[in-house]
C-alpha cells in the first residue's frame, strides 16, 4: 500500500473513532507528506530502526500471504522484500560489531518507513534455530511474534517442491526424507554458518516441521503474551476473522483486507498413503 493511501486510511480510522482532530496531528507527525524535510528526517533516522513485529515462522505455511495482508494496515510497515534475513545471516556470526551490522542491514530495508506503529520483518527461518531467536531477542526484546504453522507433512512436501523447482534437490521425495538425518548431520552447528543457498536451508524438510521444539526456543526468550500462533488453515478458511484476531493481538484498529490468493500452490507431489502415514508418525514421535 502506498504512503498516501496509508495516510488517508489513518485519517479514516481516527475519524471512525471520533478523533479526527487528533488524526490530523498524528498524520503530520508520522508521515512524510508534510514536507521534504520531514521525509528526510524519517530516512535519516532509519539507521536506528529495528522491527517490533516478526512473522518468525514457519517457511511454506502462508507467511507471505499473511505479510501481504498485514502490510495493508496503515500502522504496519513491512521491510523491503518481506524478509530481511538479518539474524540468520551468516555474515552476522562473523561480524566484529554485531550491533552495527544489524542496524545497517535493517536501515537498508527500511528506507520507506514513514512513522508506522509496527515495523514487520517476515523472515520465517527466524524460529528455526535457537541462536537466531536469541539474537532477535537481544536486539528486539519487546517485539511481538506471529508464528504460522501448517500440517508438517504438507509443509515438507511443499518445501521439497520448492527446492526441486529451484534446482537444489536431485533426490526423489522419499529418498530425500529418508536421507535427511545423514545429509544434514551437524545441523545445529552448521546452519548459522551456512550460506543462504545451502543444504541446511534447502533440504531441511523434516526438521522444520518440529514445531514444538521451535516454539519452546521462542518461549524461552519471549513471553507467551508476545506470541501468537496461527495455523495456515485459519487464514484460508476464516480470512477476515483471522486478520481481526491478529489486529486485536497488535492492539490495532480493524480494517477490511480483501481475500486474495498470493501464490498458486505447486505442491503436486503424490506420495503413497503409507509414506504420508509414516511421516505423520515420525512427527508425532520426534516433535516432543
């Protein structure tokens, strides 16, 4: 949503709440439309801006769709390209000045910020590794987190399809799943150091479906009141109700966001029934 449209929507929201005079003052203070000087001031401050809202998980569970819907709210600024990939950046682990690295990378992603209440980073790998969560908590301790989940078997198949289409997987799905433990040996030691295109990211089909482990890591660093867990099916079946619940969680006025299919699914892999049953059993046993 453009800055002008967001500004106008802010006025409408405040008018609905019978606070139009406050709305004008709010817009003058928080938007870049009053003058070029104000716009410059916001951009010059962007180096110190950090997110206070994350869609921190999980990949292939509707995070892109949710981010695109939330971005339409006038009080939410989504980082450029949706995913900043700051806390999972291998360069962060090597950086001598981690604070400088984090602030500079976010500044690059927030040149369009215009005073919104929330800055949203929808990098879904954040929840996958305890170190990513720890670094997120160190720099953004008061942030809120939304975690999107999906049936882990369907998520694994969707992830496999994506890697296959990108040319990053040569195995059949059954072989890939059976060999994952061996292929990704040393996963927790290697992932933070691995490049963005690596087997630890592209072929981690099953380990990403261990949701309880990931949520425990998040809850060790953030209060339950700062975490909202959703299932992809909720957004698909109850679009408006789900978004209203999210806006309530964020203490934001509700707005109408039209339903829209963000991506057309390409998950056309058909596995034998017994394989899906075996995968379900695996997740029930492993995800404790």
